[in-house]
């Protein structure tokens, strides 16, 4: 079995992290851990159970509720991505619904939600070669990752990229939604979106995915070689 090797890619929505992370995982045959899926899953489940809006249980109640939700779910990690399977059904579109989009930043700002998902994610990657993407992968979840990357891009470009991913929304609405999400994600007290210490920062506004991927892969290779020498 290969030694554990963790690459974290953080950045705001539309910075290219998902596409970049997937391409790297495919080329290097690493598994792709999409951390947002877990925040979306918890949000979706809380909505479904009627706990949202406004009926959040107290601290310990919430912890056990989320732990039991995570116990029920099966996680399939591959270079293609992260699939959460509940009662033998893979969860897909439901995790990307408008309702989930509207609530996920609120839910993910809660300390109990973050703690529980963080420790779940750490257990998942043990002993694996993994590319993981999110908001706090390099700052909080895997601060000792072998390589930490922080992607940024102009809001206009990010909105256009998002517009290609979703139907039924105009560019202005997408832009407003992104700016609001950026604000919530980077101003929250706990695990805000920010550049991790020692991260390689790449502004993807004028770069093709190919260039971004090449740059990161050459850095991974360099670090693997230097690890072998030590
Ligand atoms: O990457 P995504 O769009 O699927 O993430 C959905 C939401 O989950 C995002 O608005 C913030 C939250 N999130 C988080 O707080 N921490 C992470 N590591 C990943 C996602």
C-alpha cells in the first residue's frame, strides 16, 4: 500500500478547486475527498428531518444527531469523487438543491457540525493518497498535509464558471449568491475560509485548468521525491 499523502485544495466557490482536484486525482490515481458533500449532506438531512429552520437541538443533542447521520451513510471515495450512499441510494442532485444551497453556510458555521465532520474526514483519509478540497482542509482539518494549495479567482470569472454548472439562474443572481457565501464562509468565527500557512497560492482567473493542474502535479512530484530522500 502507498504511504499516506494528502494534498489540500481550498478556495471560494468557483475558484476551480473541484475541477482541479478531480483532474489531479484522476491523473495520479489519488482518491478525491470533496468535503463540501458532508456539509451538504448534514444540511439536507436536517432540512428533511424538520430540524431546520429554527429547531436546532442543544449542543450534545446536535452532536449525537450528526454522529448518527454520519454513521448511517456509506462513503465511496475514488479518483472520480466522493459519493455518499444512504440506504443503498447514492445522494446526488438532492445535495445541490436550492434549499441546501441556501442553508449550508449557516449549518457549516456551527461548531458541533464542524468538529464532528472534521474528525470524520480525518479518519477517512488514514493511510491513503488523497486530494481533498473545501474551505478549511489546509487550515484546520489537515494542517500537516504534504501539500496545501489555495486557489482564488475574480468574482466575474467565478460566477461564469458557476453559471455553466447550474441551470435556471441568471449571472447576477449567481454573483450575489457567491458574494454572500464568500462573506459568510470567510467571516465566520470558526474555520473561516483563508489561505493556509505555507500554502501554494494560485490565482486561476487567467489560467487554464490544465496549467493549474500541471503546476500542482509538478509540486506533488517534487515533494514526493524529497520525501523519499529523507
Ligand atoms: O464546496 P461546496 O460548494 O460543496 O461546499 C458547500 C458549503 O459547505 C460551503 O458553502 C461551505 C461549506 N463547507 C465548509 O464549511 N467547509 C468545508 N471544508 C467545505 C464546505
